[in-house]
């Protein structure tokens, strides 16, 4: 199940390839982080402003292996103010087992999205 209470949700699907695995057959943690970061970044764009990351944290609960198949990142706003927003993202395998959970804090730039 989902760890954070989601409001507006962004989902990202990712199919891992051989180059994403380490020698033990596990997806590199940086790949899982990048998927979560991308999904949370997309969720932050729903406010119409360009954003930059000012803090992030990820917890890994189980490894993504070749057997895990594709991964799905589900991200949404936890709280958004005038200048700062906090977003949660959970990463699941194709069987909907929770692989990782992350929190990202973004600063809203004054520039509008194009």
C-alpha cells in the first residue's frame, strides 16, 4: 500500500534493463532514486512554477531484482506553500510490493513553467 496520504498524484513507469543492474542482479539504488526524483519533480510542476530540489531522503525496503520486472513511482504533494513544497514518492515493483519511499523538498522559483 501507499505510505503517504496522496492528494494529486503523478505516476512514472520504468522498465529496468541489464545496464541498470549491479553484479548481484539488483537494480542500482541510484536508479530507484532517480525514478522517485523524476516522479516527485513532475508532481511539483502541478503548481505551475519551476522548482529546484533543496532536500531529499529515500528509504529502501527491498531490492529491485530482475524478477521484480518494471517499477512504478507514485508521487504527490504532501504540503505546498508559496515558496516551498514537500512531496512523497513510493516506488513499487510490478507486483505492487513497496521497494522504496522518498520525501523531496522543492523550492518554487518565481519563473512560470512554459
